C-alpha cells in the first residue's frame, strides 16, 4: 500500500501518523509546497507579538523527526500541479524540475489560501497575510524596523488576534470589518463586549465598512475606506477570509461545491481511491445539517485520523462526525467562545427555538476574584435540545463552552444540564455552575415557570405593556427605559396595587440588571394574575444588544458626582 498525502499541518499529518501506526509496511509519502510540513498555524499572531519568541517554537515536527519516529517520506517544496485519477498519478513541481508520484490511496489536505479582494494596492510590500511561518516572519521583521501604525482588514479570529498583538507591541491599530460587528460568527450582543475590549486596549474599530484601495507611498501606505476615511499605515494585515486551495483537483474531476471538495461520511471524494480532509472540504453542521468549509484545526486533526482508518481498516472505521465549529479567542483580558448554531443559522431552518441570556459568576461570588460570564444559549422549543451557546468574559468561558459543546454533541437537553455533576470548589466554580444555571433557567422557560421577552421586542413592549424595573432606586437612577415604573423586587409584594394602577390592564414586562431579580418578580406577578414576562439577561443584555444606542435610549437621573462606585461583585 502506497499512501500519498498532499499537504501537511493538521489534517494531512494526522492522517500520515495514524496510517503509520496502523500499518508498518505501508509506504507513506507527504508532499507539501512549503518549507514546513508540521507547524502551529494558530500560533502565528502570537509569534508576531513575541509571546512565542522563536520561529522554531512553531514547528511541531520536522521532516527528519517524522522520518526517524514514523518512517514517513516527507518532501517539502513539492508543489502538486496535476492529478491523473485514471492512472493514479500526481505531477509535482520541485526545485529540480517536474516529477511524478504514483499512489494506491491519495489523501488531499491542501488547506486554504487567504482571500485577496480585488483592491488596488494589495501588492504593496507593507500588506501581509498570516497563513504561514514565512508570513509571520515577514510581518515581525517589518515591525522590528519601526512600524508605528497598522490597519487590520477583517475582524475574524485571526484578524483580532493580530490586532491584539500589534496593539501590545505599541502600534496604533485600526480594525476594519465589512460586517456589522467584529467576529461575525458571534451574536451581536457577545461581539459588542469584544468591541468594547478592543477599544479599551487602544484599538480603533470601524465596522460596516469596506476598504476600497491601498495607496502606496514612499514612507507609508494609506488604506482608503468606502466612506472616504484615509488611514495611514506602516503595515496592513489582510485577514478577510480564506478560500479552499483546490483548483488543481477540480481540474482533475474531483467534485467541489464553491471550491470546497465534497466528501462522504468517511472523507471519500467522488473519485475512487481519493480522500480529502481539512480546510478544503465541505463539513456537515451538526445542528443545522448545512454543508460548508470549516477552517478549524480540531476537526481537521480528527478527520485525518478517521480517513486513515477508512483506508486501512474500512470495516471498523467510524464516520467523520458533523462539526459544531467550536471556537475560542482571546482579546485583551476577555475570552469569547462559541459552539453550535447561532440565531441566524437557526432562523434559516424550520427549527423553532428559544434564546436565553444569563450573567453568572465564573466561581462563587463570595470568593475573591469572581468574574462575570455573559452567556447565551439556544435550545429547541418543546423538547429543550441544546442547539448552540456563546459566552464572553474574563475567566471561565472556555470551560463552560467546552461543557456545552459536549452536551450538544451528546444530544442533551437543557434539563440534562441541570443534572450535570461538575467540579466545585470556591476558586473554580459554584455548587450551581453556570452550566447548571443555564439548564435551570431554560427548563423554567420550557415548562412555563418563566416567560421571557427580548431586547428586539423593546419597541413593541414600550408601546403595549408596562415596563417594570425591579432594580434598586440607585440602579434605576443610573439609567432606565423612559416611562418605566421602578419598584425594587423586595418591595413588590406590598406594592402590587401600584402595578395594577400603572398597567391599566396591559401586560407587565419586568427587567433587572441580569434577569435574576426580574425572575423573582415575574413569579410574584404571575401568581397574582398579571400577564408578566422577564427580560432575558436584563439590563446587561439590553446594553450589549443596543451598543452605543443604549446611551441614547436610557434616561439617567443620578447626579454624576455622587454616582455609586462599581460593585465589587457581579450584578444580579
């Protein structure tokens, strides 16, 4: 058996290593066009910033180490330029000329190329992508020569990691994103907190705008935006997306969908003897069933292993699992993470679902250092199956999203979240972990104990209902919805007559800081016969969802010179 793998890094090298462990007699050849075949692409921004000091620190394996440990024939600077599927032969361009390589089984792991939009000036030496070690080295060298201003085009994960590290190096950084908010895979109320953190660390954020040109100059370039803004730049980082690098294989008859190689549940292409993995293939979304490329290292690594199993142990090989696109990013002191489907993806299906926001502490509030996690989950109406989750905060975010990703993979319901037996000690969590709390609140929604309303219903609520704010009088004075009635939740039972008089037969829509006190108030009101509902996530979610518009909406009656200090514990 001769197995040839085109492309290394995550998918290709995982397939090669697994194939060797399964079959010591197989001839395994890895072809890669670059200088390196096994390296940490996710570490590139951190190498630019100096957190990963040496280039060699990014090299997971070298050809010599792979040959010694696994007896792999790894050939770098071998660019596959042709494929003949009938004869099972590859045409390869090397430093010594053109060569051919035959195969019995072929695994395609070509990855993806950085998208380069049709903008004038992108050929400038000051414009950099971050897809390879060479890219990172070139950018770092330019920074070392004294760059002071940077423009990052694209606010996805790599773009924001680059912006963070450039700001940490002292550059004046502007991020430009065509979408309405940074990190487009995130929900807008989660992304808003990331924007605020970017601004806190000195990054200027411009969203809803495209760059129209890069004007090259002697001392610096100028990035021109669609609104006419001109941004001087010593370096420009281009990070507007990636495209599957599959042209050679399309020409050979490998079926693709918008450039991504189409595969079955075992990674097989439409051509006998050819498999594909990684950023260049279509993946099935575990929640929605939609097929699209997923450029993440975790799924690529796992797919490489499973494809090797299918080649060498087809009778027992497990299928490639649908992906949840679980992802996490650090921005300043914040961590943002997501798993499963978001609202936009769910609305594109026929699934009826609920969304719930909550803001628990990452560990018990009475233990020093408690930080708030701003969390949201989506779950199916009726049976409560968990569909997606996102969170942002300074601590504990990755742990909760990983638990929720596991729950989605297992087909768990929100009621199952209540029963999860999670580790608890005061420095790490709480007896009711945020995941448990999410399950409790969501279960209350499903069984009718809790009725919720959302920020996007605010206009309708202000028109047709009484807004009851059950925060303290000081909190109310610091900013409230015009026309709302303030009765602290601890006084509500004795003041229900005021609610009756103010509501005049209309529904009552309750809010507090985070949804905890308004839930208590809702239960009082519901059992007193009112048509009541609690704002999901409270004022914290309202401010995040409205962003800067919240300042225009909310009325403050508190004198600024006597404003209350920030609370020492997360608001409830």
